[in-house]
C-alpha cells in the first residue's frame, strides 16, 4: 500500500515523445520553451520554485488528437497531466503533480457542441469557459441559466469534474453532468451511460446507465481525459431575489444555520447559500474585508414565479425575523434582466459570470496575491458550525496570516472553506501557510471532517486520511488505476492515487 509519496518519478523517453507529438499536432501546438512553460506553474506556490514544472505542453484540437497523444505517451512511458482551462488556482492551478509531465492543454477544444433549450441541457468541450457558455445560452434565446463559480474564466468541465460549486439551484456542478466522452489511459474513446449507443437520443437527458454508472470514475480521478460533457441547465425563472442576512455572534450563527437547513430541506430556499465571515458590504452590495469586525453575512436567493418568490420571502422574513439580531434585505430582478445587477454578489446567484472578486482578493498583497483554501466537509448543524468556526479561527491565529471564511451550504452538509492569503514571492511566508494547512488537516481529521478537494502538495496526505479498514479505499483506487492505466501515464498522483510503476519505484 502506498500512502507515502513516491520519491523517484519515471518520466520515460521524453525526446521521442516530443518528436511524435510535433508530427501529430504541428510545432505551434507543442510548447517546450522553458520561458513559455512558466505560464503553467501554479501561481499560488512560491513563484521561484521549479518543483512542479512540466517538460512540455501539447494542445490538441479534437478527441482523435487527444487519443493519439495518449497513445504516444504510452509508447514512450511519458506521464501526462490534463487541464481544460488550467485556472484551478488554490487547488494546483495548471501545474502537474509529477514534475517533467507533459501537459495536455485543452483550451483550443472550445466548442459549445449543442444547446437544447427545450430539454434544458448543453454539450460542451473542455475549453468552454463559463463566460462562453453564458454567451452561447444568451445567443440561443436566454431561456436557460447555467450555474457558475465566482470567477468566469474557468472551464465548465474542469470545475464540474472537480466537484466545483456555484450558487444557483444548479450549484452542485458535478450533479449537472450527464453523459461524458472520455479518452481512456490507453487511448480508447468511450461514451458513458446512455451515450454508449450510436445515435442515442438519451445520452444527455437520462443520468443512469445500463449496468454500472461509470461517469463518476472520471471525476477528479486522473483515469481519463474528458473530451465532451452533457450539462444540465436551469430554466430561466420569471423572478429572482438576491437575499442577505447579517448578524453578529455565535448564537445567531447557530440559529441561522439550523433555520437555513430547514428552509433548504423543505424547498423554500433552493440555491446553494454561502455564509461569509470578515466581509462587509457597502450600500451597493460590494464586499470588502473587515476581519476585525465579528460580522457574519449569509447570501441566498429565491427563484420562480413572482408570486412564489414573494411568498417565500415573506416566510424568510417571518422565520429569520424571529431570531434576535438578524437584519434581512433583498433585491429583486426579472429573470430576463441580465444587465442591471447591482454587483458581483447579485450576478453570481443569477449565473452571470465576471472576474470582479479578484479585485477584492488582490486588495491583500497586490496583483500577485495568492491564497490557500482549506475545504473540510461537515454536518449542517448550527452547534457544529459554531464549534468548527472557533477551531479553525484558532488555527489561523497561530500563523497570524490574514484569512477569511466562506461556508458553502448544502441541505445536509457544509464545506468550511477558509482562505489563507500570502505573498507567493515570499518563500518563508508561503512555506508557513502550506505547513499550517498540514496542521489543520490533522485537527479536522480528528474531528471526522474529510477534505473534498486539495492542492498538489497535500493530495497524498488527504488520500491517506481515508483510513477505514487500513486504507481499503485507496487500495481499491490503485487497483482500478492499474487496470485502466497499465503504463501509469495518466495524471499520476492525481487525488493521491499512484499507478504501480510509481509505487514500485518508491519501494
Ligand atoms: C478567487 C477564486 C475564487 C474561486 N471561486 C470558486 C468557486 O466559487 N467555486 C469553485 O468551485 N471553485 C472556485 N475556485 C477554484 C478554481 O479556481 C475553480 O474551480 C476553477 O474553475 C477551476 O479551474 P478550471 O475550470 O480551469 O479547471 P482546470 O484547471 O482546467 O481543471 C482542474 C483539474 O481537473 C482535472 N481536469 C480538467 N480538465 C479535465 C479533463 N478534460 N479531463 C480529465 N480531467 C480534467 C485536472 O486534474 C485539472 O487539474 C476559485 C478560485 C479562486 C482563485
């Protein structure tokens, strides 16, 4: 069993592989210049470190080219690392887990293949960004909304396959995936679920499969390269209300969490709310950091016919109004209004992408501000949330670095995201932040809160935390990895899973 990080990393015959990639894709689609490759470093690690540098970057434009790239990698034993837009900042950015890997950059596969307004789904290639999907939906008639993360520059496939989160009723992005086309580690092309039939009418409208559902195998796993994905979308509501609660203190926090859980479970609140600490809003709803004020903000939304939105708002006012110290407000928009929203917070819950939140984040250490997000998952119970918030704040106080918390709520669980800021040009500070993350992992493991997504440095440590029955889950993942990826070329080390040749080298 390999729960320790392999030390030696075989990278195969890179020169022959590069020659074959160039014949396949052309010189312009194969980057080997070290200066140009700097663009694929993780911007949120120490900037001078070459620890995660790739040896090359290839840019296929079709599924067939991706398949041919994978076959070449197998022939020459060269590890590949894939990204769709490569904006996975705070979870590794575009950088590979194994230094010397060849990056498969899918930005040039960027077609919105299909929009089905009637059945409310789209089919996208990996390079399609949230900005692109939004534009395509508006051009198609505007009857569909996509959920989006806070930044519009990422890809629909990269974010959703990593269990990314947005803030509309379709905010659990992995839940929207219906039907994948995948290039396996051997280069074979498969379509999952109902899409496995030629001419299938049901590839992107029915989520189950005949037999085992394999779609999940290709999410956050490094077991294949997704080249196409069906994605479910929300019907444009007639009305949308962006709603805010603000309060101070533990009692109000616990009460608001318990109440919000009930409102989500009974269907009054259908989106994915967030709870922010250390953030203040001006009159237009624009946020700024104010960690010294013990202020909590809850952002949620209501959608539907105007009568329903109004009725649900009245219920929220009544229920939250009964909790001492709550202040509540809302702004209402027509569903077909895509331009007049007051700020990022109102846009993001309506699926309108922007990059505005970067201004806020860059207010800490300037343009290059980096941050490390720590993302353990726990139960959505007021008392637990208060206790966890105190625990995490205590851990941050030790480093004295600046941070803020954003709790991402689902009806039963909460992701306790805390964001620790640092200057990536400062090696000492960067090291301290990553070390603190390791300490936090240990504390939250004792609490029984697993992490749902992590950075390159901590993938092995997080995988090792799933320790039921002597890490049976990791051993199962390794068996699947060995079966699908016999030469161990596909994203080695992704999510802490190493193919046999890396495990053997580590012995
Ligand atoms: C300020 C800020 C705010 C953020 N807000 C959010 C937020 O609100 N919600 C959220 O979820 N995240 C958020 N993030 C995290 C992250 O930046 C986004 O999730 C971003 O969309 C991920 O980048 P990407 O879509 O370009 O994915 P990529 O970088 O393209 O992919 C991420 C990973 O997925 C795998 N992968 C990608 N494409 C494929 C493929 N085609 N086949 C197989 N595997 C693949 C690879 O392992 C890759 O490393 C935020 C980050 C920052 C810095």
